[in-house]
C-alpha cells in the first residue's frame, strides 16, 4: 500500500517528486527519494504529505527512485521512510508489500551481527541483500543476488533498487509495477499507469514473477522470468490506445472544487454512460456466462463488496443463485468449489484491480476452474490479466482515497447486467441512463437541496454516533453510506437493515440519536416508515433520504426527480454529507487517516 516512482530523465529528482504527488493516494505517511549524484546516492526523506513540502531544492541528476509510504511495520518516522540505503551505500531500496516471514529473517541477521536502523520489514530485504553480496564477494549488487534474496521473501512484494552503477532493478510479485518511456528515450517506473501519463508515450506492465533491469549507461532495458531465467519480450503499448477516452480527457486537477472527492462526486452526473459505452458485445458474453453458470459468486472488499453484494441481491431477485463473498472471509466458501466449479462464475469488483485480498481469492478460484468476470477502473491491472472477461468502468481517474464514482459505476454495472438478464434492451438502457444523468445534474444544481445537506452535515458533527438504516433495494446503499461516514468524517456509523431494528439495535436509540434512513418508493416503504416511527418514538432524530417528505422525518434530503436508479441516487447525499462534515472538522477529505487507495497488502 505504497507508491513507487522512478525516473531516468533530465531533472530526474524533480520528475520523481511530481510523479510521487500523483500517486500519493497510495500512501502519504511519509516519503523519500534516492538520487544518483556524481556516482553517489543522496537521500531525501520526510514525514508527512508531499503536498505540504515547500522550497525543495532538487539535485541535478538523471536517475532517481522515490516512494510514498503507508506504514505497515514500524511507526511513521523519517528513519522508517523509504528508500533504505545499504550500509556500503552501493544501493537504495524501496518496497510495496509485506515480508510475511520478516521476523525469521531478522532474527538470523541479528545473530549474524547485522545492525538494524529502522523498525521496518523493508530493511530486512536490505540486510539480506548485503549478506548475499558478501557471500558472493560482490561490491555491487548483481541481478542473481537480487533474485536469490527475493525468492526468500514470503508474501506479495514489489521491490525496486537503484545502484551507484546507474542501474534500476525491479522485481514484482503481486503489488503493481509498470514501466513507461517517451520519444526522448527517458524511462519511468511507477505503481500505476495514470501517474506516468504526463511523462510517457507508451507503457508495459511488469507481470508477477518478472525482474526488470535498466542500465542507464547504455539505456538497455530487459525483463526476465525469475523462475525460468528466460528473457521476456518487451512490448510497449501506446498510452492513448490502452486508456479509454474518458480517462484521457477527464482533467485530473481539482478545477474549482476544494478537493478531489468533491469533484469526483459531482462527476457522477457525467460518467455513468461510460460504464456501458462500447461494451454491448461484452455484456452479451457476460450474460451467457451467467446464464450457463451452476452458481454465481460476487467478490470484493470495502465499498466494492457492497457493490457486489447488491449485484448478487439483484441476481437472486431474478432467480439466479448468487452468493456474495467478502474476499477476506472467502475460506468458508471454498468447499462449494470442489464439485462443478468449472461451471461457476465469479463477478469481481475492484477500483484498482490490485486489491491483494481480492486477487488472492481470484487466483484460487481460477485454479479450480471458475470463470472470472471483472469490473475494474485501472488499465493494465493484475485483476484484468486474471480475468476471462474484463470490463473497464471508464469513469475516469479517482484520486481521492474514498471511492465514490468508481463505486457508483460498479453498482450501475450490477444493475445493468441484471436488467439485461431480465430482458431489457441495451439501447433502452442507454436512454434510461442518459435521462438519469440529466436528473442528477438538475439535483446538483439545486442550491436549496445542497445547502440543506450542508446544514445537516454541520449538525451531525456534534454527534459521535450515527446509525444508517436501509432495506431491500437500499440495504447495501445503507452499508456504503455508513462506510463513507466512517472513512472521511471519522464518525462512528453503523449500517443495518431496518428489519434488524427491533432485534437489538433499538436498544441504542435514545433522545437525540441521529439515524440516517434511506427510503425508496417500493414494497419496503411501509416497513421503512414503521422503523422510522419507532426511532422517533424513542426520541431519535431521523434524517431521511427520500423522494417525498413525510411528517415522520426530522430532516428530509430530497432525491432527484426520478424513479430510476434509486440505489445510485440514495448514495450521493451520504457522500456529500461526509465531505461537509470532514471539512467542518478540519480533516483532509482526499487523504483520510490510516487509509490508502490501493490495498495491495493483506
């Protein structure tokens, strides 16, 4: 859950610094760069966010390696920040991942007299490399020593090294790494494709189990399979070809918005059609795969798990056996794959396509013959490579850590696939989505509604707890709304089905307790109104997101004037509320504490 950016270019250190800013969503506890200057490696490391750094003097260099950290081992300090320098100063190293057997290696290194400086698992890799070099009588790190040490590491790791000889060596196993280049013969390494877009014209993905080596002295770049030792063909892909038009043209700046999250919430009225654009044939293939499946699983983590949960709910409503699997609790489902798994389909949602928990389950399912349909927002991701059929959400870059438009796109994908399976025509769905986007634009432009949300949010900041109730079509919308309140405004929020209220939750309702309720014009409305009445009878304060007002509502947030896609429209007020609450409390909306965008470690 860290960001890696390296460059061989003019003004390399400045380029790396700017690149790290673009991937800071992957980790922002601390940052650092190692720069080759006159044959020596110079380190700059600091605690905190890159955006807070000013008056940095950049060294003149053509080779630099940088890192943004999300702490897993060792507190947030300058010493624990990456890169980590070898004791003989011949190389510097950064890592994205977790060395699961670090305690075993650390004990042996200490017994051998190695003196550790930091509290990180990353320094174990440095120590192992130095011992390997000593064993092989090397003054400079060789490719073979790098591979030998990497093979001793348990867990999913990507490790990149820069040497005083002007080499960049990178091995990937799980955590993402891509390489890009431009017409100036400059080369870049990064944790994602989009971050390189200002610097490169084409890119390639380094696959798990491969080592990439770049020699700056002769600009030689090679990729090798670390198991077979065989060279891998190097084929760069034009950046424009791989990225969807929506991803290219959508401005990744904040425009007039005070945060990326506010901007991305508002972009939801302009990007929903992209979810199905140019995907008619793919949806037809997915429909046949699901129709022919003995059982369907839906898989995800965090917000994505609520999108997959809602997808499974919709599939069950039309008679398809669909089970929701939270990736980190998948073990209890594995016995279901022992017989007839080749006739099963798993629908997987992931914004980044690099979620470690999710991808590990996908790999296991593939080995058992399960067909994988993935819905991802990041080109060139690991999950797309693991899939039998992969959809790009095409909602544009999502730079805020908390997912908004990617989640909405995932939820819409699930709605669309269930609609098509129910007999809806693709062209009719395009018209329906277009009309919904128009209604959403009207809703965002309604200042009375927006000011009301802001006012309610300000009042909610006075409370430590809030409950969120949904039911049926809005059950998973309630869970996602609660998650957003936790992630950004740090309020204790719990989501429940309103049917659960009388079975225990109501014991926590007292005078003034805020309860956010999601009400749809459906068969569950009467039950929701009963639950709201029960909350009011105990003195609770009901904040209700609904199309129409009711005397039972303490506060009413009006939905867009449409009966379509109520799940999508019910989520957006919660997204806005949590942003307003975070701003009121002085929190960083885009980079909430302890969270990272791409959860590449388990």
